[in-house]
C-alpha cells in the first residue's frame, strides 16, 4: 500500500479535497491531520516568555562589549 501526503494551505478546501480523494478508484481511506499553527508573533513563544521571566527576576548579565564578555570568561582573543 502507498501513502500520499497532500498539504492544503486553505483549510476551507480540506473537506472538498477529502471528498474528491474518496472518489478515486483504489483509495481505501482518507485521513485529515491538522498541523500546529506557526507562531508569527515571537512574544507568544515559550522561549520568549522564559527570557522575559529571566529579565524580570534579574537572571541576566550585561557586558559593555564582546571583548569584555570574553575577558570575564577568561577567553583569549
């Protein structure tokens, strides 16, 4: 048995595509699997929220320059 994966961008067309696929000779089943929505707004991501929590609770270190950071870490340039 072979599997064909279709990606349909417009969700309003999913039902019609599913119905059309069912009419094809030899198709035994048609399943729809919704994918998770992409997050375009970075402020809604878990990583962003964790970073803002770090800032809020003072778990952030600032350096004047990259050279200053390397000096504090003991890394020679």
